C-alpha cells in the first residue's frame, strides 16, 4: 500500500506559506491565477508529488502523538481517494474508474523540520513521512454523496468529485474550509499523472492537497471534520 500525496494544490494555501512565487526543489510553484498549460513531465503545470511510507498511516481509533523531534507540528486537512483496482499509465478520461470511495485525511507535517531541510536544499520526506503522520477518516462511497459516474448503472449525475465541500475544526473552531473545485490539479489528472511513474494498486491512498488555514497543533487538541456535511473525521492530539 502506497500513500501518495500532492503538494501545493490549492492557490490560497500556497500563498499562506509564501509558495505563490519562487521555487521548491527546482519546481516552479503556481501563482493563484496560474492554470496547467502543457504536458511536460515536471513543472508547475503538473502535480507536485511526494510519498509517505505505509508506517505513516495512523489507525483510525488511535490518537496522534506529537513527536519529540519537532516544535511545530501542523495539520493539513485533505480529501483522500482510495484506489480500487490495478492501473498503470491511466488516461485522464478513464481515471474515474479507479476510485469509488473518499474521505477526509490529515497530513501531519513537522513544519520547522521541513523549513530547515528546504533551506539546506535537502529532501524533506522525514518532515512529512514520519510514523503516524497520515490519518484517514470514515470512508464514503461517491454514490452516497450523489455522484454517479458514466460507467455506473443509472443516469450519470452532473455532480463530480470536483464538486465536494469539506470543513475542519480545531477544538470546535472552524480552521479550514475546502472546495475540491478549487484544486489546481483535479483528482483525475493526479491519478493519470502519478500512474505514469508508479503502478497503482488496490488500497493505495491519494491525499489530494490542503486548502488554506493550516496551523500548529498542541497536546490535548481535538480535530473534527465534515465532508458534504457528514462527520467523517475525529482525531485527538496527545
């Protein structure tokens, strides 16, 4: 099982981290008005991808313990897609066939460690892929969210995976509000792009990026989240 993550997929989040201009590891980050324009393999027009190891997945009934190697662990709430079949070099127009369930997830990030590594031009995987740094909520079938795809029984719905709203609260206070239509790179494009480099297998998870509003966590915090008004996410911080 792979945990595939997309960085910098919401323009306002890029701005809050001062990523709207400049470069990260040689990849130009899109500004708020930028849209993908061509088909080169690497650059602002394609998703920025990183991986978390399988050991990063935190059990849904466990709390998240702040690691002792960071003084600034931050939450990032994201739509997560679960791959449901084997696929390689998937055309974007067929990518919708490779998932049927979604949820909200948390990409826990050691922001201080990430900044230090970036400043030295070093890989920053340890700030993102440490043990228990990925949390997933309750899975929901797209049909239960009113999404019917062309390859399924019934009349296809106008609503798609790019029409989902979600929210996250920290100790009852709303901190992040997301709409998947604001993604710079759509879910189907992400799947198509990633599958050029990695074989996608059943059970692989794709974290699709976080909207603005990320912030620091403290011991005793409680994170909750809703997808299309449904409570799917709850994680305690120890």
